[in-house]
C-alpha cells in the first residue's frame, strides 16, 4: 500500500517546499535558511536512522553515497538558493528544476546508453507541457533571469546526476541513510556561503515555525523521492516533476492565497497523463550493450535484475 502511495506523497511533500520556502524567505536570508535547513534535517534524519537501527554503508559504497548525497542535496539546493539570491525569480527557478525528467533522460542516454521508447517520449512531451503551463503565469509575472541562472542549471544537474548515481550504484543504501548523509555533507558548503555574505533573521517566532514546517516537508519529500529512485529508477522517478509545479501552485493558493487559473488545470492534467504514459513505458533498449548491461560495479549489483521499467 505504501509503495502505491509513495509517488503521490512525494509530489505533495516536494510541492509544499516551494510556497513554504517563499514564506520562510520573507523572514530569513537565503543562505542562513539553507544552512539551518541542512542542520535541522541532519539531526532529524540521523535520529530516524538511529531509531530504525538502519545499517550504514561502508568503504567504497559510503564514498559513493557521500557524492550522491552532496549532488542531490548540496548542489541542488545551494545552486537553487544562490541563483534566487542573484536575480533568478522563483518562477524561473521552479521551471528549470522541473526540467528534471528531460535532464535525467539526456544524462541516462549519454552515460548509460539508454534510449527512450515511444511511451517514454510521450511522457516527456506531456510532462514538459504540464511544467510550462503550471509555471507560465509566474514567469510572466516575474520574467527576470539574472546572472544566477547558471547556478540554477547546476542545481538541476546535481539533482539529475545524483539520482542517476543513486540508481546505478546505491540501490543497497536506505533512503533515510542516503538523505541523512546528503544533508550532513552539505552543511559545510552551506556554512561557508552563509559566512561569506551578511545574514539576518526577522520575526523569530514565525520564522522558526515556518522553518520547522519547511524542514519536515522537505526532508520527508527527499526521503520519499530517494525511495522512488530506489524502486523505480532515476528516469521513472523524475517524471513526478511533471506534476510538482501544478501541485505547488495549488499549495501556494492554500497557504498564500495565490490565484488559480486555467493553466494550473492544464498542468495537472498533462502531468497526470505524463505519469500514466510513464507507467506504460517499457525499459528502453540500450544503445551500447557493453555500457548498460553491467550490473553496476561499486553498487549493489541489482540493476540487471529489475524488471522492465524505464530506469
């Protein structure tokens, strides 16, 4: 039952992060926010790991977990917040990050030699229509694209690349452990950025309340997404981003009173159809058998045994 609810829960929790983050940024400067977010998330995640007595990776597997966690957590969120602090509007940032399905498909083709079949291409096309429809009103209201855009693109690469690395080499690593290690190793670069520029915190009570809500939603969302990558592969999990922007608009309507429009309905519809098309998609044919037929040295060796889904 939980596996069936996991994609919907991932979309909901991940989408809540956008309006909660926007509300929290009204009280906290970006890099102080991301530092506090990583610190509190690390405490929360390691507590869960300790209570569950989850085994930790060792040796080479631990090294790959550190790299993957740093990409998914540190590179994604530090790049995103740096860009937003340097002129990239939230609408543009949301649109770039929501291109995760396309980026993941391209990286999978280049790195793993995987080709998309017809249903996979339909899912990508519907997903991109849904993303653009959901983000279009925000883009028109805030068309600014400053010099920080390149760091938002780096953030997108971190999310997609880290997810592919998790699929390829880290299937044996529990999602809670993967997230705990990721936020922990991301604390140092976040602290360096926070110390590099002046920081401030206004209205401590609402700021702390919003920060705690943001941490809980984002930490749970990233654990769920890591679990989706573990069970469905990076490519299969990435299509959830076709729904996240539209659900985020609805969440912003509930939390901030942001207006809803027809484009949100279009985004939801196309995102849902993209997920349906993804479920029909079989595993793509590798372009080079020698590259994609390996079981993933340095990982758990389970990649070759997973039945025919797009990874």
